[in-house]
C-alpha cells in the first residue's frame, strides 16, 4: 500500500513556529497526503510489520507469446502474485505467496515474445524453506555490510566525491550502472538503436543478480542501492485492465524503434498496490490496483519535446480509455500548449484528480492549520484549485 498508510503519529511545525504532535486519526487523514500545505513535518512514527523470515528473489522468463493469458500466467504462476482469480480470471490460480513484486518487461527486444522479470518477496510462513539458495533471516555480517555501504565512496556531477550515506541523504541513491558503466557516460558512447536495446535488455538481465546479491548482504527487502535518473510516470488502473495498459505501452515502444526523434530504452514496469482508506487526498479508492509505469532515459531523445509527446500518447490512452489515475509523485498531466509544445503538470488536468468533496474537506482543514497562507504554494494548491 501507500507508505503514508503506515504513518501513525507526526511531529509538525505550524505556520507560527509552534511544534506539536499529530496523533488523532481524523487529523492524520489530512496530514498523510498533504503536499506540504499544512506545515513542516519534523518527525514520523511508523507502524512496523514483524517479518522473522524474509525471502528476496527474482524470476525471469521469455514469454511464449504476448497475450493476456500468458501475461497473467507469469504473474500468478511464476511470480506467485497475490492476485485473486475473481478479479483477474486469466492465468489460472497461483499460490499467492508473494506479498510484494516489481515487474519489468523488455518490449524493445522482445517483439511477440518479450522477456519478463520480477523482483519479489515472501515473508514468514510463505517463504520457500526447501530449495531456496539464499538468506531467509538476518545475514550474519549484516552490520559490516551496512557500514561498508554507508561509507562507500561515490561521485555525482554536482557535488563530487562523497560517501554513499551522504549522497543518499542529499539526493537519493547514486546513479545505477548498466553493464558496469555509469549510465551518464554510457549514453554518449553508442548509437541510438543498439544502445536502447542494450539498456533495456541489461535492465532485465541484472535483476536476478541484484536480488541475489542484496539478499546475501542485507535481506532487508530493499531492491536498489543505486538508481537511474530516469523519466518516470505511473498510473493506477483496475487489475482487469493491466494487460491492456502494458499492451499499449508495448506498441508505442516498438513503434519508437523507427522514430528518429525518440526511442524508448528501458523496460515497461508494473506492480500491484493494496490501497487502504487512510487519507483525505488519495487519488484512488481503497482496493487492489495495478500500477503501470513508463520509464526511459531522456538522453536518447532529439529534444525534450520528443519524449514528452510519447509520454503524452501513452498517458492519453491510459486515462481516456482505461480510466487511469496518476501516481502523485511522478510525471503526469501532459498537455499541448498554445504554442504546440507538450508540457507536464497542466493546470486543466491536475485539478481533475480529486473530487470536489475531497478538495472542500481538505481546503477547510488547511485554512485552519495555515490561516495566513504561508504554505499555500506549489503544485499542491493546483490539485485543490477548481477546474475552469
């Protein structure tokens, strides 16, 4: 589910500089997804889940054909996703032992038989005690491995050399490497089509190795210690529409191989989200959702308009044909401006995400918390604005 669902108490600073603890559930529903509009969050208390046994693993497979049945067969049978058959009948009935999974499909290289991979986790009674070559509990040298990671020297293009721990606190994890080469250096060394194919394939190939490596060192469920500075937009659709969402992305990505302006270069991605009723400003209702994601590096585009137009093409289909709702922390709302250029976060779209009831309820509370409008700025206020 959403991370904010696990927040139980907050230490916050109000517009007048006073500090207090928010713990009443009614108030927490406003603060959990508040876009910085209510005050400054200084501390968070999280609800934790006990997992005495945790199994990090990956499954990779070349699909026999690209169809809804084969797609859901991989999700249910091979990845063991917790997807009820009454929600999605295709693919049969699986074990449903995996409580978490992140899926990747290499459309660029796959054609009618793309390769698909999942990084997944099982916990407690669901783990494979037999025939699993990896850690199920806490690795014996976990403290030493964490210390090595935190002290590892990295370099970015702005601040220079620093420890991994400093980089993670400052800007997030450092850039990922594809085929042992920094992505930013790699992008300028090859022609577009071969490079796009290599990058998409390597992203799939590296998943099992990364899962096995992190399983042995930490086994804490985290998948990446380095991450790419890639473009990303994600949308929630009903699981029954998941294959259709990925099928359209597949067609757009394959068409881009003949495009001189922009070529997709990373796999299609998706996951499942169990949404709880825990915040006033949630983009989707409680229940199981399919989260479809399009990701790509901008560097293979002729200019920023080239990739923005393709992102808009996919978004338009997902929203208008499949009823998709956006991930609030990623790119969204691509619209053509009067000058013909496409830009994200268009006012006429972001104002449509929340209902009038949600906007009114949150705005009334916001005015109580910030009567002087100190925090009333940024994209959050556009989410609350009435649509013209």
